[in-house]
């Protein structure tokens, strides 16, 4: 398994390097701002003390050696942001040596300015999986519980105009993987089939006219599709649709939008391989083994009309609201978003979503929504990327994972983010709610999951305060609440996880920085009477090349 982890880590490095090396577009000689590039490679050497406070007391020390790069390239039509870090922890006594690669990359390259753009993203992150399939942001409580997440995607977007008709579209292919060292178990001690990997395909094309050109109302026709092939039990999520929309202005800043269309959504899988006694066969990785000869069983099948109606409100270029209600997936649906950026110092964004996918689809969506100009927030002790990025447009969230069950699901929820800069203080905050209702075929090993719901709530934040020209303070905090299978038998595996960290960084020379940091993490799982708490501290040096 180690060689496979390193192979995927190498893939992340290659994609990230390609994104950062995107060629900057040519700049006209008319005074326009030239593209900017900042590259900050670094090495770090630190001494770390980690103390487990409960359920037993234990203290470990290790030397942390890390190398990384923060890379940002922004041009008129192209841009990329990359944050990559390799870390080697050398343990003393009972401490275990570990290697970790973490990072996030997001970029766009204008192949034909304003007409054809290549989009790509990559993620490598360490996390922790607990009973019930709950996932937490920081694995410091136990290295044995640490898992690795990888996600990659790439594809083109295009835009063209033919008379009054604007044609836009996009397509992408993605790969997602979750590597867990040990199997997860529910409150009854039964194994949970944790997500392994998946491949996703997306595509959409839209032809639309603007309000008033050439008709008093705006018209649009859209066709698209999504498919996720999940390795666990050969699951497949397929969603194709075509729809027509009309936009009716009722005031200079308000319009009513209505749409109707046709969709075909199908979720299917094969059953588990069974032994001579009829019991499911579980592999060495704790996952169910697929019976490739078994017929494909249908877990969810919708073939019919969809509709929705909503409102668009755009009083200025800094404020935008869209809110829709309708019927999709054979039931009511609600979705929309709100953005508010009163000035360059603050930004608010709220997104309400409703979709059918697997775990990999969630990862791909969160990566695709990110800006290509951001700063990644990292834990100052472990160096882990916890899923929070910030930029001038607000805050981005990835890796808000919730449950890592392999079964496909209908996911509904809300994600909100806020960024604020006050003088030398910068704050970033993300929060959300995620509800996943699982879809499983009758007569298969996953049948008992069908209709069950996992729910998670999360809050994460970061603060940075400049102290003169040579020092700064940074603080991070997170809290996750996870409610496993909240609506059915077998409920259990609930988890509360929270933590906070703070660091002080001071420049000793132009390139050499002294670092001091502390962190505390707490996990309260329902499946055991024990809770888990750790405290850690770091002293080290960083050298910026």
C-alpha cells in the first residue's frame, strides 16, 4: 500500500507543478497590468512534543523535517495557486516514523483568451476516520487512525457567440481516492464499507440569449450529464438531463426564472462476493469484495420531468442572489447562492445545494468551485491542510467530508464562508451543514443503508495578525459534529471533534524564521465511553529560499 500512496502523491506533485508553470499570456503595450508570479519554496526543521491526555497519558517526541512551496501566478486570462508540502516525522522511543504529502492546487489556462480555457485542480490531504464512517480534519490523536485523501480533475471550458446566442460549455474527468489504514466499524461492531476510489465524468453545454436581445425575455437551453464510477461493489451514478429556461425581468435588478426539462438518474451496483456460508467476503483493507459476475442491481431510478422556479437579484456588481425551488430526483428540491462583497476587505458567500453522487463527486465539486487565486490555511504544528483557503473573493472550503461510506447518496446542505480584513488582522470563517441519504439496491449487502441518513455540521476558521514588519500571530480552530445513520436502525457512531492551534513566527534574518506553535485536539465518539484528547507543541526554524 505504501508504494500506491507514493504513486498518488507523485501524481499530485506533477499536476500541481504543471498548474504553477502555466505560461502567462502576452501583455498588450497599452498600459495594462502585467501578470504577477510569487514563488516561495522553503524547508523547515522542528522539534515536536505530543502528549495524549486521555483516555491514557502518553508523551511522544519527534523531529519534523519538511519541504514545500507556495506558488501563485496570476495573469489577465490565466492563473494558478499551489500549496505543496512534504513532511517527514522521525520519532523517538515509541513514536512511529511517518511520511506525509499534503497540498492543494487550482489553476486555469486560457488556450484561446475568452473562448477556450483549460481548468484543473488537485488535492492531497491527511484526515482521520472513526466509527460510523465519520471523518475529522486532524489525525493527531492517533497516527494509526490517519488516512490519506487524493483528488484530481481537469477539463476544458469554452464560450462563443453567434449573433445574439451565447454558447458555453464545460467538460472534465476526475479521479478520487481515500486510503484508510484500518476498517471502520459501526456501533454494533459491523464493518463499514469505506470509500476506496472513483472516476468522475462531467459535461454541459448551454445556448442562451440575454434579456432584451433579441427578445424581451431571456431564453436558454441546457443539456448535461454526470457519471461517477465507484470501485466499491462496482457502483455507478449516472445523471443526464436537458432543460429549457426563461428569464423574465420584473425590475432593473430583479428577474424571475422558470425552467422545465427531462432527466434520467440511475444509481446501480453489484453485490458482494460471498463465501460458502453465504457471508460477505471482506478484503484485507476492510472493504467488501465485489462479485463481478453478479448482475447489476438498481438502487435508484428516476426517469421523467423536472422543473424549478426562482428569483435572480443583482442590485450591483458586489451583490448577487439566486434562489430556486422545484422538483428533481422525483421529490422537492431547493438550491441557490448568495454573494456579498461590499469592499476589498470583506466577502460573504452562501451556497445551498442538492445533488446525487458518491464521495468522489463531492470532492470534485468542492475543488472546481475554488478560485485559482488563494492562500491555503495549514495547521502550524502538523502542517496539515484542513480544507480552508482564503482570497480576495472570500473563503473556499474543500475536504468538508462528513461521511466516507462507499454508498452513493443524495446530498443536500448549505455551506457559508466569510472573510474580513481589519488593518493588520485577517479573519477567515467557514461553516456548513451536510445531509446524505444513502441509495442502495434491495437484495445487496448495502440494502440496510438504503434511506439512512448521515448528517454533519462543521465550523472552521483562521486568524492572522501582523506584528510589525518581522512577526505575526496565526490561529486556527475547527469543530465537527457527526450524526451517523440518524433516521434508521443501526444509528450510532456519532462523533464530536474540535481543536485549536496558534503559532508565532518571527523573522531572524531576511530568509530565516523562528517558529513556535501549540495545538490541542479533542474527539468524543459515541461508540466508546472513552474520549480522546491530545496537546502538542512545536519549536523550529524555517528557511525561505
